[in-house]
C-alpha cells in the first residue's frame, strides 16, 4: 500500500483554500491562544444579557465568529490527520484544535443558561426586536430547551467534562483506524491477499467463496481478540449518553438525542415497527439467495456476492465522476456545474487508499472550505455509488453554506442522509437505462437490493440494537461482551430469518460499527433513504426540482421534519418507509423475472 508521500497530487484533496500551509494554520491558531484569546472578550458579556437586545446580539455575533474560526481550524486539522492516522504532527494538530474547541465550549457554557434566566417579558422583547430577527429561530430553539438547560455553574461543569467524555469514542477510533492490523488471507487456490478495511467489501463481493469466508472471519477475528476492550469502550459511550440524558433531565437517552431537533420519538418507533411488519420480504430474499447459490444456509460472507457473479462492472475514477455528473442533470445546470467543478477542477476528493488513511468514506468541511470528500476508491460499482452518496452530502453542504448565514448553514443529522441517498438513486436509475444485457441488469438490480437491505433493513437492525443497549443501561443492567454478542446475534436471527446462518463471527460485528459511538445516528440512514426515495419520485414525476433544491439550501433554518414536509415528505407517518419496502419488493420481482429469461 502506498505511503501518503507517494500519493499523486491530482488524487488528493486540495486543502490550500483552507490554509496554504501548516505554518499558516499555526499562525491562525496563535490568534486564539494567549493574549489574543477571543474567549476573554466573550466572557466580558457574562451577566449582561439582561441589558437588552443590543447586548444579546453582540454576544451572539461574537460567539458565531469564534465558532466559525475554530471550525476552520479543526476542519484542516482533522482532514490532515485522516490522511495518515499515525502521523504525529497531524495527530498533535488535531488534538490542539479539539482542545481549543473544548475551551471555547467552556467559555460559552454560560450563554444559554443566562438567556433562559431572562424574564418572560425580556424574552418576548428580544424575539420581537428587528435587529435580532436574523437569530430569531436560533433563539426560539434555545428557549424550547429551557426545561433541559442547567444553571450557569452546572453548564460550565458539563462543558469541562466534554473532553473526558470523548474518551470511549477516541479509544475505539484509535484502535479501529491506527492500531488494528489484519493477517493476510488465502483465496480458494491458496494465494494470499492483504486484508484491510478498504479491501474487505471488495473481497465480500468476490466469486471466490473461500476468499469471502476467510475475509469475513479474518476481519472479525481482530475484534474478537479485543472484545473486552472494545466492549468497555462501547458501554462507556452508552454511559456517556446516559450521563448527559440524566444531567439534562430527559427521561431516556433516545429522547435526549431527538428532542433538541424536535424529532418525535414515534418517528424512531414507527421505523422499527414498519420494517418488522414487512420483515417477511427480507426472509424471502435470503431464502431466494440460499436456493439460487445452492447453499446449506446463507452466511454473513454470502450477503454481498452478486446473483450475476460473471458480470464485473469496473469504473476508473474519471468515469465514475462523469456518471455522477450526468445522473444529477435532472437537478438543473447550476447544480450540475457546481458539482462538476468540485470533482474535476477544485479537487474536493481524496481518492484512493494509502497506508494508515482513515477507512470508509465521508463528506466533511466547514463554512469557509470546500465540502471535501474522503474515499478509498477501488473501482467497483459500490465505489461509484459511494461517490454519488458523498457528493450528495457535499452539495447539500455547499448549497446550505451559500444560502444561509453561518448559524443556520449546518443541516441536522436527521436530514443528513437524504441528499446522499437521493444521488445514489439517480445514478442507479441512469445506469439501469444504460445497461443492455439482462445479466448486467441483474447485477445492478441485485446491487440496489443490497443497498436497500444495508441502508434500510440493516440500519434498522442497528437502530434496534442501539435502543436496546441504551434501555438496558437505563435499567441498570451491566453491558458485558456476552450481552452485546447475544443481543446482536438474536437481532440478526429476527431480521434475516431461518435461512441465514448465524456464524460465531457475526456476533462480533457489533464491535466494529463506528456509528454506535454517535448518539442514535444509525436510524437516520433508514429514514433518510426512505425520504430520498419519495423525493426522487416526486422530482421525476413533477419534473420540478425547485422544492428539493430549496430543501438543500435551507440548512437548519427550520426544524428538519418541517423542511421535509415542505419538500413533500411526511416522516411522522409510516408511508415513506412502507413505500421504500414496496420498491424493494418490486425490484425483487424484477430481479427474479430477468433471471428466469
């Protein structure tokens, strides 16, 4: 595998629009420490917010300016660190940026409690003041949290604890991205292959079942070897969520995660209920794969191999870019041109795997940067769809940053997966039209079924696992390695049915899911793909992308549920999830039809 120093410039992201050099980053960092520390000025407003709207506005604007500056510093630091997770200079820089952010959180911890101590009359005056109008919704969201905001002293104490409470997540990240190593694995002919996070999914799609089995067992073996350590990190993260929920007087961890964004818990429970009401279609799909591949049972390493294994669709990176750009044409020339410039000219993407590079893929950036994309591109159809996915995130960020002020630009996690899966669906439909042979169509439809399985059914399984372990923690039940494994294996049996073989290795999968370290995140993949499917149908039927583009440009200027309703999707009902399951059923029938020809 290449060292970072060997990566070609055109294959790496261009971070110079953030800072032209590490030295320039250091210069900006120094303006936030020592005598230049802007937090001192922020503290000068303490105990003064009652003086009126003018003082409140000054304080809010200073807070946003500091946050924006720190966001830029942290973005550069974490992107450089993700290029090589073991690089000492990059790790140190990222650590310093994080510490600065924690210091800022502590310095600003008094603001919301002091706002909430204002009299009802003062709050009414503040919200009606025209000078404060640009922050009205921002303030309304704060006042809504009055019952869950502590005293100034208690908020400062919580802010001081933030760094320590990051430990479980940081421990897992250090193990998963830097310290973990995998033994080489053999294929069916005895030839050895290197195993890494980036190559794992590639092997899972191989026609060679021996290679798939060895990769599946090899990757989970490393989590089994450290199951006690990782279980402690995971239960530590759950305890962190529980501590914060109790500290802020929420009845459950789930409500603590959802209430600030005005997401009704029935959205979460409705997702679990709707998927399980239709889980028989997943059982039938597993049974179909068992029969088609002539297996005694479908194992975890049989889930990704195609029903058209002789088809191999490979795409170099430039071809993948062109596919994505062409597919999003339905969203208009301006959207298409922005994305084209980003992917082809402005080097938004860090393309390929290198030694110690962060695994997986993501879109990241800040208000003052490009929406950067990390990839570990291998040339498969999955990689093309991943590029489309991350490009969706990036365009969502780009349009929100362009059309919203800083304090409304960041969209919420609840809608974060809508734009990404929207673009995936567009690429899928474009490719389905282009491909001519029935076998290629089988390959593509199978890939789409697997995507829905992974994003709707599997993420809902994750969501139920996450809910159960938090509920057990709330009840005082110790979260042990055995409990994690047993619960996870039981859920796999429920979701995948009797024809799925629940190998011992599958129970260790719960220890390698990084999203469990982000508070109740995974369910939003499932709600996101459901909303995206409904929005794609609406845009193509109406031939009018304007409501969807308005949604992409809205950031967090309204509550997420309201933004989706304005775009035409009501996530308070079961309808979007049920419609996606209907689409899964339709594609399943279409797959069987092609295979019978």
